[in-house]
């Protein structure tokens, strides 16, 4: 993890002070102190780059390691509907001759390992495609093609169960406090867009985290703070609405917000000037 500029500068000062026979000025504005600051900034920037590189390599390694859950998720995203896999003698693996992004229909995927009804362990793959700006289940032909694709690439002895069902419904009661210099409607539109983008950021484990939803809203320009008074989940497997306290595993692997009334609930988004919040403080 990258050290702070102060930590690096102190390390340089200690090293130099110990190796120089004369007593150096302790003033922060002395020439040698200024040079230690310049060098510390450069080293700090380099260590930040190394952190980003390490994180990227760890992600690529995880995705490239065959047989892991993340690998199955990545292979689902590479599925090209309508194309056939061919054997590549150079790599010894099945792959598509050409990459065609227009045929990659999987927009959301969640992969987990669990026991089946028979008690055997299996890999459960939950997928959805994007249609008309919404995440929806695959049709029968698309699902059958994906099942055949996964059957071809899976490891021998691994049971893979493919699920593509109706999206889980998510209800939120959210109040956003915005900078009064930014128009209310502009903030509302930006928050709604951020929430729509958030739907496709669910990780491969298919878990909805309450805090991450709030983080997505807080990143919107003009938002000062926000309050989530309610977060509920409903799916084809639940009996009514389930409270999401910290996190919740999505039965479908993906979700849609209850923008229209679902089981008596409809999402609520209030946009209020932060002045109103401070006035009542």
C-alpha cells in the first residue's frame, strides 16, 4: 500500500540525517527539506501507480485462472450468441474465431457454489441481458445456447446450473441533500442515472450492498449527503418484501428498481436543498 507523502519525507530525512556528519536545519523551508518533499511526492506517485498495477494484475489473474467462480463469470460475459466455439490447437482451449461485441448479450452475471436439491455441489450461474434499458431474463433459445456453451467449457466433473429468471425488485426510500447552487432537477436526473448505472455494477457474487448504493449516489456532482430510510428486496422466491440491512443475495443475480408499484411498493426519491437540513440542525 502506498505510503503517504509525510511518511516518505520523514523516512528520507531520518536516513539523510543519520548519514551526514553535520547537523542539518530542521526548518521545513530549508533547501534540503524542500528537496526531500519533491522526492517524496515523486515516490508517492510511483507507489500509487504500483498499487493500481497490483490491483489490475490480481483482477486479471483471478479472471484468467480457469475453474474459479470469477473465471466462469468472465466466460459468461464472453459468450457470443449465434457463434460456435472452435478448438484452438495453440492454446488447447475452445474459443471464438473472432470477437463480436454485438453478440455478447450477457449484461449481468452472478456465479456461486451451492448444494442442489439432491445434495450435490454445483456451480450456479445467474444471468440477464439488457433490453430497452432494463435487465431482463434470457429467452429460451438464448438460455439453451448459453447452457450448451457452458457445458462445452466447464471442467470435467463440475455440474453447472444456469438460471435466468425475472429480476429481483428493489425498493428504496431515499432523500438526497444537494448544493443549492446546483438545480434540483439536474441533481435528480443525475441521481436517477447513477442508480441505473449501479444496477450493472453488482459483482460476480450477486450480492447487493446497502453502502455501495449510497456510495453511488454520493459520487453525483452536487450531492452533499443522503439518507436511506428504507431498502427492501422482493423476488420470485421471497414471501413479500425482505429488509436489506447491510447486504442481500439476489435470487436472480440481478435486480430492477421498483419504479412502478410492485407488491404495494414504489421507489421514493426526495431531493432537498442541504440548507433545509442545516436549518433544522
